[in-house]
C-alpha cells in the first residue's frame, strides 16, 4: 500500500509539473510582448526628442517584419511609424526650401525615402495579410495621405496621382480583400468627396488595360456603391483634406460626373463576361446613366446588348428606352426588335415579369399605330397556346388593357362578316388566318386583319384559373383596366398549392384516388396478376406510346 500511494503521489507531482512549462511560456510571451511595446515606445519617444535618433526610424521599419512576407506584420510597429511620420510631416521636416542648408536637404530626402519604404510596406500588408491587418494598413495609409495633403504645400497632384493610386491598386488586387474593399468604400469613398473624385479617376486609368473577370467585378462593386448623383446645386463640403483654392475640379458637379462617366465607360469597354454584362444592364437605368452628361456614349453598349438576344436583350430594354424617352435617342428599329423578343422562351424565362412591366410601358402610348399594337396582341395570343398557365394569366389581362387603350384593335374580337354567302362558306370550309407569324416587321404582319381565336381556345383550357381568366375577353369590357401586378408573380407552385387546398382557397371537393396502386403499368404481367385478363389491351396501349 505505501508503495502504491507513493507512486500515485509521484504521478500527481509529474502531472502538475507537466502543466507548469505551458503557463511559464504564456507568461513569457506576455512579457515579451510587453517588452516589445516598451521598446517601440522608447524608440518613438527618442525620435520625437531629437534628430540624432532619426536612425530609429530604420530600426522600426526593420521590425515591421514585411521584407520576406507581409502576411504576419507587427501592427504595433506600423501604428508607431504612422505617428512618427505624421509628426514629422506636421513639423515641416519633409519640406525643402531653396535657402535650406545642404545637410537639411539631405535629411529631408532621407526621411522621404524612409516614408516611401514604410508606405510600400503598408501596401504589401494590404495585398497579403489577414483582414484585420489589411484594414489597419489601409487606415494608416490614408492617414499619411491626409497629412501630406494638409501640411506639404504643392504635394496635392503627386499624392493623388502616386500615393493614392498605389493604395487603390492594392485595395483592388488584395488577396481575400472583400472586407478591405468594403472598408475602403464605406469609410473613405462614400465619406469624402475628394476621395470619390479620385477613385473615379483611378478607376478609369486602371480599367484602360484589359483585366480579368475577378478584378472587373471588384471595380463594378466599388463604382456601383456610388448611387447618389450630386445635383446641380450640390455643395461639396466633406473632404479628406481641404483642396487648394485654385483647384476648382473637386468642387464642380460637372467634373465629378465627367470622371464617373469615364470610369464607367472604361469598364463597359473592358473584357466583360456575360454575367457582368447582365449585372451592368440591371444597374444601367438607376445607377449608371444618371452619372452621364452625355448618355449617347452608352448607345453602342446598349444596342449591342439589345441585339444579342435572349435575357441580355430583355435587360437592355430599360436602359435603351431611357435614352429614347429622356435623351431623344433615334432608334427606329426599337419596336421591330422588341417584337422579335416575343418568343416561347420568353414565357418560360425568369425575367418574364420584368419584361411585361417594361412592355406595358412601351405600348402605353395612344399614338402608336393600331397595326403595330395588333401585331403584339396577336403574337401574345399565339404564344399563349403553348405557354405555361402562370404566363397565360398575365397575357390575357395584358391584352385586355391594350384593347382598352387602343379601341381600334377591338375589331380583332368582334369581326362580323356581312356577306352571307362568304360567311356560310367560311363556316363550312373554314378560312386561313391572315396573320403571318414569320414576318419580322410588326407593321406588315396583317394581324389587324386577323382575330384572337387563340384566346377563345384557351377558354377550354385544362386549368380552371386559365379558362376563367380567358373568358374576360368574351365579356363586356366594363373594367377600366387590370393591374398587372396582381398577375405577374403567379407561379406553378402557388397555383398548385391553391388547387391542393394548401393556399388561401380551401379544397371544395376531395379528389377520387385509386384505392390500390398497381405494381406495373402497360405490361402483360400486370394484367395477368390482376386476374388473368386478356393481354391484347396491354399490347395495344404499348403500340400507342413510345417509351424509348
């Protein structure tokens, strides 16, 4: 027993002693960190005391730990160096006068070289380090930009064209820099109007070179954050550093819009992917076009997108119509191209609701020719024959509204043949529809001579909602107009839920279901298992269906 107790005591002692080194290491690490902070503070205080300690600046830069890799920088050193250089810039140590002694010029040049070395280190941190270090480096870099703009006379052009340019490129090209880019936009670009101006300027220069899709996506996100266009009476008051009195560009609305226009044009002319082109088209009417003092410069991009076909054409509609309506753009083939977009794919597209909203705007003018409007009505009616129910419930009210706003087209609903012989001949043999579905020009389809028999066909549609809504064309037009918003968001899921009773409308009658589920269908064995019935019916059914 004593031996076992002694052994257990040894184990407890050994386990207790095993944890001691880790605690000692933690305490040692804390002591090392405190010693490092003390050393950094001492070096910084010496620099502030006397010029003879300026070599401490080089010591601090070496302690930044970014020469081999900027992924794990010493942020405490970076912050200390920012304070050092800010004080030196404020004190005028970077300024060179013609009357200064030669040694003063040498010191100023040396300080500028060390500051440039420090700025390069901050740029490396922004490109390679973790998120927190990237954001800290950005804040310190912009602090130096502010100090140089404020306290160094005549440095405005060089700071914005060199230092800020390097910062902008580092932000755009940073590894895993989503948070850094968000910080740049939120804390600087949207906050200060001079930073926004020069961001536009640097974007236009940077995007002149062909860039990959990832970089272009970052540039688009930075520019699209500026959704507030200054009005003609806007007063520029929020600056990172007050601009020189003779610099009128920063305080001019026209020059701000010109820089934004150049930036967007550089991106539009770059190596855009199909997804980015669609994204820009969505932003066109609300964010991009208001910046343009010359919107006609967008004409090539919009017309090329409009002619591309498919979803790209649908998205280009609003921007192109904005130019036609607000800027008097002459585009005579607009309605011809719009007519060509009406195809079966459109009614299955996820942009269907967006298109019908725009189409409602485009055809709302009462000055449009009746032949043109009739072609759109007839084309929609023909497409409705093979359209999904969720699209048909939009088409019929849309056609109703067109008939109300263009009464001349109502002949397509109530065409009476007064020649009795011709009427009897048509009733006996039928007639050919005069509408030409292959004609590309909506003014030459002869739709106004046709009728909308397709809608009457839909009155026998299998879906009760579609059949009910199709009957409004055969009734008196007592309603002024239907609100399309009540029909645009119908989906298969919503209509099925309504029929199954899971929607707002309860199920009126429980459907009859088969009490016994067969194991096989359309096979001889199934019929034999069900009671030895003759196999001839199964063979007959298989001949009617092709299951290959």
